[in-house]
């Protein structure tokens, strides 16, 4: 009897060991991949028709692309602190497509970007990957009643980050002596989608959490008077008026009864969609609202810092009735064009009312804006603007527009391509990635206002069927 019990015990232990081994093999490994390696890979066997009607060859990396060299998994920040890689795409697999449904992190748009009077139509087929690059190609050809065709790639509502450092290694289109191409590497708060005017109206480029006249239409009181700066300190092209914005749609003044039309987390939290990034060859900027009197943000020390190792010129254009712009042009080398050479562009920022943002080229800091540069302005009656606390999506595009600069048609050669070697995002401390963080949620609001984000023909919020939440400082208040 004792012998039988011993054999039974041994057999039971052996069986348990086999079961545990199987569990570790099929459960432990995925857990390891998720916790250590940065997420689950997509199921390569899944085939799903995309918006073009084709079945894409989907081979999607995890949040951190396995092709990223391990030497790039961490970096010392411009602020001297250690940062860890939280997202990367090396674009090493040729022939990727970006129609809706093709990729978990990126989607190309199919629309005319009328907001900046672009001359091109954005078509998803103008974007692919080749020879280790994301390739966005601008061609001169009739397309949807326009004369040019190009591409815009977005991570809107797919991948977002709050705070940290974003770096892009790229080769610009054309050459250094011809002007006219308008490449863009930038970020936008997830509550607005680039190219979808209805989603932008009243969201872009607000980064504001105060309840005052800055949240109201035109930055004036309901009777249309005062503050004086809102009537007379703006551009003379607009009769001196400072702002033509419809007011902050999701402001800290939102009436409690209208909380359902506010993204949250509560109706007394100001929400918006500020813009940050590199537009043009080396134009480093942020766009914000509401606006300082005369768009005269504090552009001297200690509010801003410039690295003397770089030739930097502050942009003399500080804004218009639709945006206030903090911008600087940085002189770079003349070799990083048309695949002959590459330059890394990046920016690092700490969110919040006491935050800052630093731009960099080839890992070297160029200039820094501290939050004090966009502090309270008594003349305009506004409070502190905020270095973005919103979850930011990434935008990569190549445009052509008179709004950027006069194209030198005789020097421009088509087709022209923006080549992007990689996109990498780093953060310090606890990672804050995702488009729906608890302190700045977006998903429920987007789902409840989907037409604003899916119909590019809705150019203003008033054209939609949605209701703008009431502002308690308006003429009718919350009554």
C-alpha cells in the first residue's frame, strides 16, 4: 500500500510538472513579451479588407519595433535625465500600406487639406515604405480637381503620448536652393484630427485651463466690447481684431448640466488640441490659444533660451486671428535632401503650466520655451497657457502651398519625396502613452461625435448636428 501511494505521488508530481511546463510555454511567454518586450505582436494570420478594397499584407511590430537597435533603447535627455524608448517604427519592411485598417498605429488620409490652402490632394497610395524609409511622394498630376497629389500619415486615435521626446530621422524633398516643398513632422492633441475642420473648430489650438474671457468667441465679452486688446491689438489685415476663433469649445467654464458635451474628466477642466513640431525644413514651433495682446509672447531670456552653437532666427510672424505661434528658424546643413543625407529632428517637453519644450537637431538642443513665455496677460484678460497636457498624435506629411512660401516653380522637380528613416518616442519615469488617459480622456467624446472625425466635409462645428456646451460667462450663462 505504501509502495502504491509513493508511485501515485510520483506520477501526480510528474503530471503537474508537465502541466506547469505547458502553462509557462503558452502563457508565460506572452506575458514576458507584453511586460518586457513592449506589447503583443499582431496575429500575422489575420487578413482583413482595408478601405481600398484590398487585403493588406499586415506584419505589424510591437510598440517598440524589433528592428530598433538596442543602443537606441534609452537616451540622456536634453534636461539631463534618463529616457526610455516607448515607441518606434523603423519602416524597414518594404511595401507597407496605410489605408484605414492596414496598420494599428498609422493611417493615411484621403482628402484636401483646405485649411492651409494646399495645392495637393492627400491620397493614401502616395505613401509606402521602401529601402528602410517611409516614403511620402508629391507628384504633379491632376487629382480630384487639384494639380498635385501627396500624402499625410497620422497616428490619430491610434498612438498618442503625453510628455517625453519625439525624434524623427529624415531626408527632405528637393534640394537646399529651391523653395516650395512643405514637409511636416508635428503633433496635435487627439481631440482634433488634422484635415477634419469640424473637429478642429473650437479645439485647435487651445491649451488652456482658466475660466475667463479667453474662452469666449473672439476673446471678447458677450456684448462684443473689452478687453481693448482683443479689438485693436491684432493684425491690421483683420481690422486690428485679435481672434476670430469660436471660443474654447471644451473650456473650464462649461456649465455642469452640459458635461455630456465635454470630454472630461469634469466640465471645469479646460481641454483643447495644441500643436507642436517641425514644419518646413527647420521651423520649430508651437501653436496655442487664447492669444496674448498683439501676439507678443515673451520671447526673451529667461522665458526662452537659444543655443549659441546654432544659427537661429525667431520668426517675425507671431500669429493671426486663428493662432498664436511661437516659432524659430534654425539653419541646418545643405546635405540632407533627396536621400543623399539624413538629419534627426526632435523635441522634448514637460507638460503643464510650469512645463517647457526644447527642440533639437541631431541630438543637440537648439532652443527652449518655458511656460512663462505664455504666461498671464492682463491686457488680453487671459491666464496661463499650458505646455500641452493633452495626449498628442503624430502627423507626417508633404504639402505644397502659397500659405507656406512662394514656390519656385522653375527649380522644383517632380516627383519629390520626403524620406523618413524612423520615428521614435522616449519618456522618463512611468510611461504615459495612449490616446485616452484618465486625466485627459478622449475616446468617449470622439465616439459620441464621430462625424466630426470621419467626415472631412464638415468644415466647422456649426455644420454638424452636435451641440456646443454652454459657457457660464456667455450672455445666457447656464440658464
